[in-house]
């Protein structure tokens, strides 16, 4: 795990965007992560959250948050 990246456990489903969202700290900056997924509230387990964290960490290897400090990831 990259210590400069820490996801908060504040996942909420945003009905307007159809995405799960949470906040995180990335190198001391607060960011918002949006994850488009078919996972519903009953399926959102710690394992799913850990999988998402790995996906975001992999994404960060090649990308950076946008100008609004957001990361948007679409999963199928």
C-alpha cells in the first residue's frame, strides 16, 4: 500500500451520477473518488473496498486527479 494515498471509509452512492464516491488523501491533498460500478449497497463489502483501492492505486501509477481533485473510474 502506498502511504501517500489513504482512502477514507466514507463510501456513499451518488444517485445523480450513478457512482459510488468517497474521499481520500493523496500526498496531503483531499481528493474525491468516483467509481461507476454495478455493486449495490448490500454487495459493498470490505473485500470490494480493498479491490477498489487496488484499482485506484493502479490507476494512479499512470494518471493524476483532474483539476477538481477528482478521480473517476468506470468498472464493468
